[in-house]
């Protein structure tokens, strides 16, 4: 995963998968946030490259639609819908 920052001076970055869950009978169930393990971080002149590892099994992140957020120095970017299979 590669991303750009306005000034390319990012100190830290992390990636979070967020599952919205489902609503039934006025109860919101199944929500979860999974912080992915960072395995590599490289700061370049134009872009920062962040390598992350997906969860080890479907018990931690069951298959389905998730929103993926990249947090740079604790500030989240716009979420992107992804499908975890």
C-alpha cells in the first residue's frame, strides 16, 4: 500500500479495517475494528510505503465488506470500502 502526505514528513502510520456490523431489532451488532500489523515502513521523497499483514484467520476478521482507513500521525484519511475474502 502506498500513500502520499502533503509534506512527506509522516512519523507514524497504521491501517485499520472497520466492519460496520448489522442492525436488527434496533440493536447494532457485530461491529469491529481490526488494527493491522505493520511489517514495513519506508519514507520516500514523494510517497510513503506501508506494508501491513492481514489477520491470521476469519475469526478475527470474518469475510465481508469493510472500510479501510489509513491513519497518518494519528489522523485518519478517507475510508475506502474493501472486500475481505
